[in-house]
C-alpha cells in the first residue's frame, strides 16, 4: 500500500544499536536479543536488512562507542548507512539504498526510542513508506533527570501512538518480533 511506485519489497532497519548509544539502555539485553531474532527472521525470508549508524562528537567514527554492539553482526552484503541527524533519511543514502532494492515497506528497530526511532518513523511515512515499528525491538536510556518520562513509559507510548498512526495511501503499526510477517500487506 506504499505510495512509492514499484517498491513491493520489505526491509528491516536497525538504527544506532551502538555501544555508546545502548550502554545504559532500558532492558538492553532483551531488546538486542529481539533485534537479533528480527534480523535472523529477515535473513531467513530473504528480506533486506539495513543498518544505520550515528556519527557525532559523542560517537566519533571508528571509536569503541561508535561500533555496533558485538551481539549484532552485519553481513557484508547488508547496507550500512551513516547519519548525523535523528531521522535516518536526513542527508544520508538511505532513500537511494531502499530505492535500489525496491523497498516500500519498513520494519523499524533500534535506539533511541524518543529520538532517532521516532524521527525515522515520521521521516519514513512522510516519504511514502509503509512503516511498522517492532514494539519489543527498540529502547532508550533513562532521561528522567531532564524531565522525560521513565524509559518503559516512553517505549509504551511510542508503541501505542504508532499502532494507530494513519497516513493516506500508507500503513503504519506496531508489532512484536514474534509476530512480524514479511508477507502481510505485500502485493500478491
């Protein structure tokens, strides 16, 4: 149902699961295990996996904090997109990578829920993608000291509002890793 022409395929997007991003993330180990299961499920179904990696002063390129966590290993054939903004599409190659692969439907996972995940969800749907949030495969750190809700509340709220998100000609929604179906909603 994407509004993008000739883009029948799906892809899993893994955003910023880097050492420096998830070191203090809520429920880190369970979320990373779910992302690993999601990636395995995509690979078994011959669905593209696209890795997104943030670069900043706090995450300098090639530093230990910039590296993806050791539990998640990207295969050489899987795209790696570098970014400097919350929205994984902003000034990156992500759109070109997805277009080249014929992708019009995204399954979003990673970190941080209240920053790069939300920004990418909105960036994707406004660009015409069907965009599904994998509800048990994203996380954030505790930012209550800055007035934010507790991480579990941030995650639950994001899952709730994205479950009911609407856009003309596109679908949104939230699904747990075990319930991901790469064929649902695909053209026959």
